[in-house]
C-alpha cells in the first residue's frame, strides 16, 4: 500500500499535510512523471477516493483536442481492470467535463452526483450505462495548470458502496495536489525539451565542425590542384582528395569530347568491366546541377545501365557537373554500394570540390593546348599570327579561370568564417562608408593609440557593451599595426550609423596579400608572414561581426563592422 494512504487502525481520511508532503517527495524523487502520477493515483484510492484518473490534453495537427490518460486507479484490482478496459474503449475523445475544466482552468465539484447528471452529461449510450453501474456519489475534477496554461485534469470519484462524500476541504486538497503535479510535469517536460535542444545543438555543432574540417582541407588542397600542369598528376590528386573528404566506395571523372562522346578519364574503386562501359550515369545528357540518385533501381535515368550497376553492387550515385563558363564539360561521379541519403552539407562540399576540379582540369587543358600551339608555331612560321591569336584567347580564358578560382576561394572563406569575411575584387565590392564620427587618422606607429581612443569614444557613443568594445579595439589595433608594419602606414577613419553600428576603415599602400597564402592566414591560428595579414587576422575574424578585405599590389583596404548586439550565427538562425 502507498506510503501516505491510511494504515490499519489509522484515521479513515489521510491528513492533508501527509498527502501533500508525500506527493511532493514523490515528484521530487523522479523525472518520470507518468510513473509518479500512477503511484499517487493508486494512493488516493486507499481512503480518499474510490476512483482516480489523471489525463493530459494534446492537440492534433488538425486542431482537435485528444486525451492521453496517464493514470487510472481503484482500490479493488477487479474494478481497476474493469475501469482500464472502459478507458481503453472510450479512446482518446475528451469528455465534456474534461473540456470545460481544460478551457476554463476552473475546478468542477459535485458533492452529489445524480443519475440525471450522468444521463445528460454522457452522450454515448454504452458508456453512459457503464458509468451508471458505478453508482457515483460525488466527484471532483481539478485542472493541472503551470505557467498560465492548463494541460491536464485530475478526476476523483466516490461510489455508493464506500459511503464517502467529498467536502470543500477535499476540493482544496485536490486543487493543491493538482497544482504540485502540474509543476512537476511542466518541469519534467521543460527539462526534456532542454535536453532535446542540447542534443540538436550538439548535432549542429558536430556538423559545423565537420564542415569546417572539410572546407579547410579543400582550401589547403586548392593550391596543389591549381598548381598541377598535367592531367596525369591532377586526376589522381582529385580522386585522392575525394577519398579524404567523403566515404563513397568508388569515384570516376567523366569527360565529354568535342563530338559529344563520353569517356572515363580516371577512376578508383571500380572494376575493369565497369570502367570499359563508356556511358556515364544518367546516359549521354550533360547535367547542369548536382544529380542525387538514392536508389538506382527506382530512377529511370539509370535504366540503360541498371544491370551493370547491379553487377558492380552500386545502389546510390551522386553526379556532379564539371562546369566552366556555363557549359558542362564532364561529370564527377560518386558511387555507393549501400543505400545513401544525401545531406545538403555533403552535396555543397562535393559541389565545391567539383567546381575546383573543373577549374583545375580546364586550366591544365589550356596549358597543354598552349604548349601544343607553341610547338606548332615553331614548326610552321607561316601560322604564327594564328597561333598568337590563339594564345591571346588562351590567356583570356586563363584569366577567366583565375577569376573563377578567386571566386571559389572567396566562397570557401566566406563559408568557413560563416559569412564574416567578404573577399572583394574591386572597390565597388566594399560597403558604403558610414558618416564619419571623428576626423581621419594618418597611420604611423605613434598614432595607433589615437585611433584606439577614437574607437573607444565611438563605442561609448553607440553604447556598445564592454566586452564588444574590447573586441573591436583589439581588432582595430591588430589591423592598424599590420598596416604600419607591413603596409608602410596609411589612413584610418571611424564611422557610425544611427542604429549604433560602427565601421572602421584602414587603408595602406603596401604590396598586398598573396592569394595563395590567404587561406592559411584566415584558417590557421598564429600563421604569419610579411605577405599576409599577420598573426592577428585569425583574432580579428573572431572579435568583430564583419570584415571586408580588398587587396592588391597597390595596397590593402580592411573594413571592420560591429553591431551594438552580436548577431546570431547562421546555424542558430536556422535552428530558430
């Protein structure tokens, strides 16, 4: 028998204090509120009520209210079983009394339950007859309310055989007990929600870490791929990088010739019989977007090669277009021998690798074609003008390829820094200057402290918090010192917006930053040379909200922006 039910020889009605104290102890002892509620229901039917039920409301997707019955109890095991069967038969439809208490948040107390009340209050004939057999004497229905929301009802009933009738004191006790139960249930659900949010956050942080690792590997490998001058070196490097970044079972690079025919340029993980079949996945059509095929047996584009794919054990395929200047020149294919659900992050990183591979392959082909044209020019002087025109075209396309490589590097750095770093190609890419807060500062070693004081004054005027003020001062000091040490000095200005946002422009006339060193200067903490932003650039990216960078042989411009309040990271905004 439960601990706070009356003992043999004790008073017939348990004391209010003993019931509440024991109920509180039960709620505090476990977060499994359903088990605790059943224990309390079992206890209340020994000396206080004949029947006890605890129900919670839930709303379906179409807006209907349904009932989850968490606990049902009766002192007699046979009647307990009969009551459980009755509850199961009633389903999840709420009673009128349940809805009234739920909607009003007010208790319903009937010291005397008459037959007429049952007949008018229960619509279902079979359920009405079953309830009449109970010979109800009195009833209490009290709301479970927490934080202003009623989400459940505790119902207590006495029957004719016990001779007990509820009083106003019993109602007060039931309401107090329901309030304690509601708080316990609400706390347990809040804790469950917090734990689920923590799990979601942990998964998102892990995805972010994996994305940063993959993009870092991709950025580090970019210079190697771009520096390859022969396809015999480039293609194995592309496949090797793919194995580092992904867990596919096989990879292949397909190339379309001028006559429209396809050929497999390089592969790893595929059998010779499969590689000899010179038809790429998806047939001869050239895809313009990544193609995700999670089940080759269900995709009609795989029908011509389905038997060959099955013999190879391939079940899922990811096809990436190799595109340059808007034209698909080949495909990069990932083969999986287990069913695969492709995630957006995986596809984005794979697409970035495909774009890098397309650019590198095209650059190599342009380089090899240039060599062939040079040899032809040496052999046929008469064709020199034609060769020179061709070389001009190749140079133009090489520059276009270099621009695409720069765009790729900009996108990778923006992704790794969550949009903080904006790599600019021209002054037009820089942000609009805000209204000057104080006169510009000519940067030399002795005036850096003056720039810091201007920054402090602007922060105080915009009411930036102390920690964000210190972050901005740190970033300004690092960039200004770099302009003096590596750029030979320059100019700086502090601007402010009415919203409180601050903007710091720092410009120098140095030699600029080497693009092939920019990924390391951005991603590797502590990396520093005379041709980068120095040791402090990693620190700058971690202390301000946004950074614009325009660099070239004639100088470098860095724009720092700080909002009054720290913006949410991109993954948090998605999470909501």
